[in-house]
């Protein structure tokens, strides 16, 4: 991560200074199992002084594809590896001051490896809940993590069709 100060020219001709945080891009996965449960993590986020429930996520390592990073992060945080990934959206998570983008995936057909791996500085608790319960938590403002909000809202309409048709995505 790098912090940089830039002098910029505004459209009206004035000049201003902006602080830019340069970070690596990240991935996040809404991991849906065959029993229609979502695999999540509970993690403390000191920057906002809260413990959040969110989808597995992490930075893309150098030389790694988005899909490779998505599978790795799922396994490290949940012990499950999605066999299929569908890209939901790629978005700028803090475009006012950061260069970072997050690519969201829907992960399907997870295989349990049991191989979790946490960084020395993190504590992650695994959480599993039905998609509908997660959607209700999003709707009731109980979930505030942007990755989780966006992925649940994007998938909700398709997921309802999936429930009624019993077909795979």
C-alpha cells in the first residue's frame, strides 16, 4: 500500500491536492453450497470498530488471476473451494481516494478441503446461513460490508429463480 499526494486540475480550471491510496485489487466470493447455504466469515474490523459478517475476500497476489485468488481466499477462510465461479461485478470500492477494485464472484459446487489458513494477524470465524436469511439481514441493514451487500443484491433475483426451478446456475 502506498499513499500519494497528487496535484490535480479541476474542470473549472482550479487546482487541488488529492491523497490517493494505491492498493492491490481484491476478490470476494458469495459461496453457495448444494444445500443453499452461504459460507461467510465473522471478522473484527478495527478501522470501523466493529465485528462484521461478510463473504470471503482478499487481495490478488502478484501473477495470480482473479479466479485463482477467489478460489484461494475461499479455501483459506472457509475450508471450501468453489468448482465453478461466475463473475458478478467488478467495482471501485473507495473511488474517492483509492485505486483498488474488487471483483465479486458467485461460487458454486464447493468441495470441502478443510485447509483453512489465516494470517498471523487475523482471527476469522466461519459462519454458514441460508441465502434467504442473509438476504433478510441485508434488507434489515444488519450486514454493512459492501462486498456482501452487492453480491447478495445482485444474485437475489437469479437465486429466487434457482430455488423455484431446482436448476443449477
